[in-house]
C-alpha cells in the first residue's frame, strides 16, 4: 500500500516540476514590431539608367504584403500593358515587377510609386510612398511640380485623386482625358491635399486631376470628378498649383422604359431635366391621356397612361433641352395599381417644413373642403393647400407652434387620381418639437466680394442643415437649428439662379466659388448665438 501511495505522489510532483521548467523557458514573442519594412537593395539599382532588363526585384529587410496594388501602385508615365506585380498573395521579402523592354519608350524616366501598398506581414505597418525610379536613357529626369487638390463643393476631398500631366504637343486636344493615358501621373497623399509630380522632363503640359474610380488613367464623367489648371504648366517651374475637382452634370440621355404595372412605366435618365416632355408616337385610334412626375430619390420619371393599349410595342420620344431620344417598350398584361396616399417623410425640422402627402398614382384633383387640420386640442387650423405637379405632392402650408401635435384628416373622396379612383377615410399626425430644443445663429460675414450668396450650415457628413439666400446684407440668420457642430459654407451664386453650378472641362468652365470656415460653429439648444467671421 505504501508503494502504491508513493507512486501516486511521485507522478504529480514530477509533472509539476516539468511544468515549472517549461514555463520558465516559454518565449514571449519579443517586443511588438513598430517599424515598416526597410528597403535594402534592388536589381537594377534604384535611379539606374540605360534600363535593359525584363524584370525589377526590390528587396526588403522583412516579410511584406501588398495591399490594393492595382489601386495604390502607379507607373508614371503609364506602361501598357500594365506590368505584372508580385507578390499578390503570400508574404515575401521582395517585390518583383515584370516589365518587358518593348513596353518602354526610349530615353524616358519612369517612376513606380507604391503609395501605401507596402505593409509588413505581422503588424500591417505601412511603408508610405516608396518610389523606384529608372531610365531607359543615359540620365534620370529630375524636374518637379507640386500643388494641392481640393473639392470644389465638399469640405473634404475624395480619396485616391490622381493628378496628371499631358504633353502639349501637336497631337494634343482636350478629349485625350477620355481615351489616352497621361504623360505623367501621381496622386494626392492620403489625409492631405498635397501632390508632387517628380522626375519630369522639361516641356509644356496640361495639368488635370481626376478621381479615377476605374484606375485606368482616363476620365469617366459618369463616376469621376475632374479639375484642371487653365494656364499651360511650363516645366521647370517653382509655382504651386491649386486644383478644384468637381462632378460634371452629365449630358442628357434617356434609358429604355420599364413597365411597373399595367399602365405605369418608368423612364430613367441621366443629366439635368429642364423643359422636358414625353410623347407617345405610336398610332392609336382611342383617346389617349398621360401624366408623369419625378421620383423623389432617383433620376426617374413615373409615366401613367390610359387606356391600356393592346399593342406589341409602344414608341415614345423623351425630349429635354432640345435633345430627343426615341424609346420602345413591349407592354404586358399585368396588374393595375390602386390609389395609395402616404406622408412624405423627411428628417428636417418640422417647424420649418411643410407637411406633404404623396400618391402612387397621379393626383388629378382634391377637395379642400373634405380635408381637415386640427391641433391636439381639437381646434381647427387654417391652412393653404397646393399641388406640386413635379413630384405629385399635396403641400399643406400652415403656421406651426412648438411642441404641438397636429392631425390631418382626409374624408372619403378628398383626392381623385388619374384613373378616377378616390381615397377612403385617412388620418395623419404631424408632431413638432419644443422651440427650446433648437438654437439660433446671427452670422455676420465680412469681406463678401459680391452678391447674391448662399450661406449654409453643413454637418460633419456634409449634409445641409440650414440654408439662407442673401442678395445684399452681410448678416444672415439661421433659425431653429438642431444642436450640433456645423461648418459654414458660402457659395457665390454668380449667375443668380439660386443653386451652386458645377464646371465643364471641355468648355473650360470653372465651378462657382465655394468657401468654408475652417472651424465649426457650435449650435446650442435654447440659445441665441452671434458670430462674426472674415473671409480673408
């Protein structure tokens, strides 16, 4: 029995000793790596001349990975076809670029800018804006031009803005930005507005900046912003260039209609609608009527017609600002829509906005005597009612009080739609918040150059909270503003049309000037603030 007890005791003691020994010898992994990969050497050497190889190998002191190499790594001038880049998967201590000699021009300096793509494999520490430079000639071009890129309208610019130089030779025209690669290219550094085009050859250039969403060095107006320097950029130069990028208004183009219900079509479009019209050009022996209105959220017109036409196809013309598109649809026998009336929702201060109702079918008429508006204490409220035919809304205009519940009642037959359908009894509520929940601001802006101006309070996401149009005074008043921090934006409305107008690259038109106050203003609840700022 004692022997058995001794064995039982010995085994746990032995395990405890071994465990203690193992714990004392366990590695802790060492200090956390806080340094990015370090360049060691390359073949050929960086800044080498008379390049006559098929590949470039760049060695580093630790394992690295490449993050978003297609977006981050730029070749300037662009090399076609784009060189293959390794590694694209597993970590490696080197980067290899396969660059066939026949894809390069003679006597040309090339810059490979890696952006923020190089990261160490363990901690993701970035080696920012590492460059590899080589020349196919006997020397490396060393001229440089610098500047800043800003958004023409928004407070913050998009990421990955590319800045390009096009040689102003006998073949240049402004249309090259759509279909040809630039001579030199760089991009705006992350979280800054700065750019630098390096290793340039002396000459005259056109400078353009675009938000190159396709990463193909070409301007796509449907999704890219563009900015340009009006004057010729003459290299060498010591001048710093500021570029404002803007989204152009697209040329009008209608898309093929789609059928939503039996007598409801949708016509999509791009561009700005002004003086537009949709006409049926297919022959019909019946009396034909149509109505259409705009969608609130997308570039679409809702088109309604009667009667239903038993035809294999229908042809329409969609005209806008003198341009006419002919469109075809093959209608089907599907269900009809029934009248639905609902409230138009928005997140604006209800004390400052009108109550609105919308219908899914075109509203033909309304009977104001069959519509009631009451306060929470059942007291009738006087109101005006008008029809917004652009968006198919009924707009209620009335004087509102703080912290009040309003009830809107529609008796049967108050609204009649395009198909002679009428509403049943409907009731809606519209509640306002207390006046003390909001703040007011009297803002004086010194040194305004000219009028009219649009002055706006912008939240941190770029959304307009409040806007004032001013034609002569330097002090504007923002009333009943939700408490928050806001940036002040001033727009010079040069053509006095009540909105900001963007630019046009081919026409050489710059966007209307926009200025921001650097520091936000804090609006406090139940508080009247007074502020004075200087534009310069």
